C-alpha cells in the first residue's frame, strides 16, 4: 500500500466512507420496502375539507332534478313544438276567417278570436307562473321605500346656496328655486 502512495490514515478514511455509503443504501432500501401504516385511515378521516364521494350523479343526463321551464326563453320558442313534460289537451277551435274586405272586419271579434286561439293552443308553454319572493309587508325586516318621495316634498330646506356654487350648479339652483317658489 505504501507503493501506491496512501498512508494508513487515508486508507481507513476511504474504507470508512465506503462503509457509510453502503449503510445509507441498505437503510434506504429497507425503508422503501417496508410501508408504514397511515396515521389516519381514510374512511375514518371526517375533516370538513375532505369528503369521500362514492355516489355517481347523472351529470347532464339528470333532467328530473330541476325545472327546465325556468331556463326556457319565451322569445325563442318555435311554433308547433310540444313540451315533453306536459301532455297537450287538444281542443277544437272554430276558425273564423274574416272576409277580404276591410270594411266588414269587426276588430273586437277578431281580437277575441285570436285570444281564444292563443289560450287554447297546446303548443305554447305556460309562461305565467307564481313567483315567490321574500315577504316585505307589515313587520318585515325590509324597510318601506314609499316614504322616500313623501319626505322630500315637504321639506323646509333652503336651496338658495346652490346659486353661490357657480355656473356648474346653475340649472340645479333654478330647478330647486322653482320648487321653493311653488311652495310659497
């Protein structure tokens, strides 16, 4: 060994490094093979931000869970298209064709006939529906806005100072000046 130019201390250091390197490799391999059990089993984990979803939904195919009529556009309704969720009741409507002369047309009868046709037409969906809103009547938390207009009309406030604000407020001063002159 002395012919290679290595001292005994250098040889011991090299062997010690090789042994430490082998120990690290063996330790890494054994730790990789042995899997530790998780601290929390996933079925028992019930934190608020982690939820297990085992059920499948219908996605776009699920049309029974909501009312499709709320999404319909009345102006885009095509003629003679029937609704799938309502069976149409076909009632015969007597058609009255007005004569070709404009003098003999009775406008009231014409409008009544068209109204009856529209009411009995099964191809038109019923766009009238009950809209439920929050109650805003007596003892409601929502305040009444009817007092906003009445409170400003009986005011004794002097608006003469608006004329001193310059030409930008001239029209406003004229408007409120007219209101003041009407009251007196």
